[in-house]
């Protein structure tokens, strides 16, 4: 039996939230959930589990692949529940790259792009602030006993709880991490396009958010180590603002570690925006256009056949 849920605020005062404002509030809350659980799982792996005596030493992290699986599945669940929270109101983009791709190829209003981006960044910043509030004791303890180098007493390891950086084997180069972010986000948008495309094998029974979470897990497992698989400008930029405000300094902006990487902050923004556009264009070129042609023909051949079967009467 359905239960009628009364509004917390009088309906007359809610009318302004029925349009773009309500959508932006949903994007804010969905992104807040995404970052609260996503950065939260990294805080567990980096600072909380070692500091609580559940690792070999108080500074032991990433001793085995299981640590990375904890993070990839944690981010997957973060995406799932963020999308479930906001999906019915805003479509749950939760990612400026998704918003841009939807505007490019799915009729999303260009007038809503910047408001969505703003809501996503603020939601990510707020989610990161919550993680810092909950885990700052563990973070400060880790930083105090971990070996250097340090910036204002903070290590790159604790910075990684909130934002991304490239692997040392890139030797400070730009193109490797940039290509990595383009490729990862291209896969993300290609898979999202497939999941929500009702003309294709669309996911049924409101399981779309779960499958998108699986896609994020797959990207993290296959492409995560190169540059932390931000694949979302808001996911990186919002928490990066938080770390800058809380003292990580040059690790956050301009995103530099002496002798390792420099001025990295823009790569997790530009790379995903470019990759998202490429991903949805590739899907439409290889799959979407074919579905359109078949729909226009209104005569789909059976699977495995190139032409429809004709009966003797038709001949």
C-alpha cells in the first residue's frame, strides 16, 4: 500500500524547485553522495585502515591488488547510489563530461550546462569536506608518521584521498595522463550511452545505475593506475579545492611534486571533457546510426541473418 509523503516545505514555496533549481539541487546531492562514498573508500584504504591497526604498519597501503579492488568497488557503489539519489530529478549526470556529452548528442539544453557544472563542483567540494571532517584525525596521524616529501606537513598519499595525480613512469609528461583521461572517459560515455539507449539492449527494471557502477569499476580496474581514473572534472576539481584550502598547497594547485609532475590540475578537467565527447560520438557513429537506419527500415532481420526471410506467399 502506497503511503502519501507530505512535503517538508509548503507547495507554494516549492514551485521554484520544480525546474532548473530542483535539477541543480539533485545534481548537488547526487554528486555529494558520489564523493562522500568515493573519497571515503580511499580514506579507508590510505589512512583509516592502516591507522586503526588493520594493516601491517600504520603507513602500509596498496600492499596487494586487493587494496585497489577495495577502491574500485567503492567508487562503483558511490556512482550507483549517487545516480539512484538524483536520477529521477536531473538524470543524475554527476559529471561535467556527461553533461557536455548529453548537450552535444542527446538534446540536453545548453542553457543548463553551466548551472549543472556549478552544482556538480559544489557537491563534490561538500562531499570532500565531509570526508575530511570524518577522517581528519586518521589523515593527520598518517601524515605525521609517513616519510617525506611533504608540503605543509601533508603527503601525496593523503592528497590522493581527494584528488588524482599521474604515475611516476610518465616522468612528468603531459600526454600520457591526458590520453589516459580521454580514453577512460570515452569508455564511460560510450557505456552510459549504451545503457540508456532504449533502441539497444537497454537495462530494465531501473538497474541502469547498477550497470553504470559496473562500468566505472571496469574502468578503474583496467585503466585506473595511470592517473587515478578521475574521468570526471567535478570529482577531481571540487576535492582539489578542499585540499588547497586545508593546506596541501602546491600538491593541489598547481598540482606539482618536485621531480615527478608539474601543473597537473587541468588534465583531469580537460581530458574527461574531450573524452566524453569522443565517447558518445563513437557510440553514435558505430551503433546509434545503425539503430536509426534499422528503425527507419522498420524491418529488423533475425539475429544472424543479413536479410529477412520471405515466405512462399510473398514470393
